[in-house]
C-alpha cells in the first residue's frame, strides 16, 4: 500500500475552504489541500510579508549554502537546553534536518530515498525507471534552489513528553499548511498521537520563497516560513520526520512540502 500524503491547512479562524487533489510522483499518494483564511495579522505575520532573503542558491553554490545553514542549525542545537534534547540526541537532529533541506532544495532521487529508508520509511524505490525519474524531476523543479533567509532559521521545541510548549500559529497570526504521511509505507510513529504517546517533537523553520497556488492554476512564489518537524523514536534511537509545515500571513493557498 502506498503512503498517503495529506495536507491540512490549520488556521486561527474558520473560513471558507477550497479542496483540491494532486499527486506526488515518487509514490503516488493522495494529496488534499484545504485553504482557509489566517488569523488577523500579528507583528510576526507582518514581518513575514515584508522580509527579504539573504541567500539565493545556484547549482554552483547550493552545497556550500546548505553547509552554512547546517552550521547555523548545529549552533542552535548545541546551545539548546531541554530535557528532551540531551547531548546524545543532538547530533542526529542536525543530520535529520540536513537530509530534509537537501531533499527540498538540492534533490537527488536515490540519495534522498536512502535517507528516508534509513529513518524507517518503507516502500522506497531504489531502481526507478526513466519515467519515474522524469516525473520526479518535474515536480522537484518547483522546490530546487529556493531563495531563503538562513540567518532567520529558528529551532522550536513543540512537544515535550506530550505537552505542547510552543507558541501556536493562532497566537502568531499565521495560517498553517501541514504535509504529513500516513499508512503502511509512512515513517515510523506517523500515526502516533503527540499527547497520548507523550512524544518529543522539535521544529526547524526559516523563511523561503516558496511555491504557492496562483491564479489560473499557475504556480506563484510567496515568502513563507517553512518548518521541518522531527519526532524522537526510542525504538530506533533517532529523530524521524514528523511533518513539514508552511506558515503564511495571507490566504494564498498551500502546496505540499516533499520529504
């Protein structure tokens, strides 16, 4: 069975929703996008709209750009103080983030499949045919080499032993679009409940010039906070991708974020 990839846009106020369906070519899961209006704008929402980007990767610079971003992330992780992020867990959290940012802005089909499989995801295809590779390249082109504001990257603790400890998107005045896998071929813990299962979850997020649905079915680019969330697995002794999130200060719709 293929993993299901579901996007839900969680918002601070109830609005009129628009649902559309599309396919992610690597595993052909069903994707649903629900679009609703965000909450009234806060100072964080306003800053998201007017901020700039300090890095515009090219094919020649992207590896170095990812190294610089990973070093920024490593410093934040090393300085973090939380009972959920003891020293033994820190190095793997940095590696998990690097794998995800590589897969997003510098994709490589086989490398990324191996990274997902190493974190417990089943059903990866290590012998793709030409049609699969071409289809993947078409969709990957929406995300490769995205401009970003790497100096604004932030580490957030979301759940500590099942207790939500972060500021909510509602309080920040942001809409939130969530990409999450479920089913037999998803990552471990994909169907767990953060509260009931007393999970530890962290998120890295940074502003990126992210693709979003435009008029007439076209793909537009908007400044959005993109979050990469990871849950700790005691069984595997590693961080597992939990969900990918885009935070927006407008009602411009949402696209999925590939793992």
